[in-house]
């Protein structure tokens, strides 16, 4: 290896905030994007754009599919900000590629995402699409048939927010309508699709059909429902608890619920019911354990995500590790979930050791120590370890220079006669580029985000490389509609 090669290799290394030697790339720009795009909510716009552009140069179709995977509310990561940051950039830089997929925006996201394309080369295409769907919706409404949710997400021309009102008036103009006619049409359509906010604004609380209230609306308005329609809402929630009624939770994430209990100290039957009704993405008998980072750097949403995903997986895994997971900070601990309600369970978990360090080495070696002490065979070990963290891990005690974290831990396992289980590194708060393995590392996967739907992608990818797992997701049937 000549000196220039050494320089290139050295440039790929960085350190975590806690001093560990790690890579700043997986050696695949697309995988760098895939492995972090769900955890970039606080990253500057220019960093998000740069990451996409590098991925696009490597694999244009893969990058476009990754964009829609990131936004996908039901089957993907549900990331709104990153999607809206990238849309105008792509519209200007890769106009034709986005134009072919413009009608997919409301399918994977929401209609109001398309407002990000104002003042771009694709703005006229947006208004043509809106006109087309509005025409269809008007006809469906006249025949009293279900229509799209377009009217729900069109900006209101009489909104209290000046910016929203300005966009509403602009929308009316672009649709060739007077503001009066636009408001009238939107109100009729919203009434037809029974937008709950319409009934709330009209103070028609006693007419709200609670089983039909969307997931996030129920989460956001639960206190208003209880305050303005106390008796009827309480009766509804009791029926949900007894299984007589349904409550929507399909588009919520575990952290949505856990965060309100963890930091808001709320004990709510609504939160309990929505937690119980989250979609199940976990097979009954999965030989895997979640390791949840509870260190100081995880405070806030990342902590709620880490604990929420760990609880979600442990409860729904009916195999040997049912109700079991692991926390790690300065001192790793095994946790068995106890309690009858989600509030009781979270309060129990809070008793675990939550410190400032992110000692992933100690957590992985604790599993090895337990195996050694109890003379466990390889078959008795967890087949997969799902590590949910911001990846700002501590420096390992005996990690050699140029040796990646994963290589070091694998070496220690091998020295004691064990093979390290499959490892998933799940990044929930990417503050800068930190990767614990490269694209071709077999038995390891790199994912990101807050969505429990990621579990379904992991189960069938044990022993695959990070890049194999990525393409299994991006080339799945779910994203075949995205073309360039």
C-alpha cells in the first residue's frame, strides 16, 4: 500500500464524541444515507442534501427509493423534515427523476408535502395533479362515495397562521378559483371525509365518531376530547379497553407514546389503548434481544425511542426473550419488563442504571460473560442483537488502532470460543457520520429512525451484510412503484 492509499484509508476514520475509533463512511454513499436518514432530524439542511447527492451519484434509483422509504408513513420511517428538505433540491437538480414520481408523494407521505415544490421547476405539475384529484373528489362527493384526503391537507385560506393563510390564498389562485369558492369547496370536502378538526372547530364534540379518528389526531386531541365530551369519550375508551371498540394507532411510533409518559408523567387509558394497538411487526418466536442505550446523550426523543422500541419488541416477541431486553450506559443491565400498564412498566424501567457513559463494549461483553459463566452453547446464545443508540460509544479498553469496534468485539468472542451474534446497529440520533462497520460486513445490518416497522425488515436479514439488507428493503415490492 503506497502513501496515497494510506491517506485515503486514514481519511475514512473518525472518533465518536466519547473517543472510540470508528469509520465515517460504510464505503457506500447510498448505505451512508440509508443508515442515517431516519435519524437526521436535527442535522443541517446542507448535510442532508450532500448525503443524498452522493447517494444519487452512486445509485440514482436506490437514492430515490431511499427518499420515499424515509417518508413512507406506514411501511417506512415516516420522516417528514428530511423529505421536505430534499424535495425542492431534487426538483431543481434532478427534475425528470422526481417528475416521474410526483404522484407518489401523497401515497407515501401527505398531500401537504407537495407544498415544498413551490418555486421549483415542478410547481406546475403539482397544481395539475391537485386539479385532477380535486375534480375526481368533487364527483365522488356528489355520489356520496369515499374520496381522497387531499382537501384535508390543502392549506386553509382563512387559517389563523399568516403563513398558512398566505399559502391557502395562493392555492386558490393556482387552482383558478376565488378565495370564497376555494374555501367553500374545501369545507364541503372536509365535511364529506369527516375531518375531525371540522367538528372540533364547530364545537360539535358529541358528534365525533371516535373509532374513526385517525391515529395521530387521537394522540394529539385526547385531552380535548376528555375535557369537552367527558362522559361519552370515557365510555368509548372503556369499550376499547374491553375489546368492544377499536382505536387507531397504525401511524404512531413507540416513542410517541413512551415520551409522553417518560417526560410528561402522564398516566392515560388512551395512551395504553394506542400502545396495545400499535401494528405488530414482530414474529412470535424471534431469537433476538434489544439493547437500549440509556446514556446521557440520549436524553429526550432518542431516549424515548430507545426505550419504546425495546419495550415494543420485548413485549411482542413470544419466544425465549419475551419481556426481556438490555439497557446500557455506564453499567449494562438485563431488564425484565414488569407491571400491568405501560406507565407501570416505564416507571419500572426507569429504575435501571441510567448514566452518562455509552459503554457498548461492556454491554456486549456482559452477554459473553453470562454465556461463559453458565456454560451456554452457541445455539443457546441470542441469534441477533439489536443495538438502539446514537452510536456515540466509548473507546474500547483494548481496541487496536485501525481496528473497528465490531472487529474488536468479534475478536474477544472468538478468543473465548464463541461467534458474535448477528448485530444490528440502529441509529436514532445521527449527530455526525459514525459507522461501526463497512458495507460488506457479514452478519451485521445498519438501520435508523423511530419506526417499529423496521423490525419486520430485520427478521429476514440475519447474517446478511449491511448493503444486502438495504437492497432487500429498497427493492422490495413496497418501493417498486418508484422509478427513474
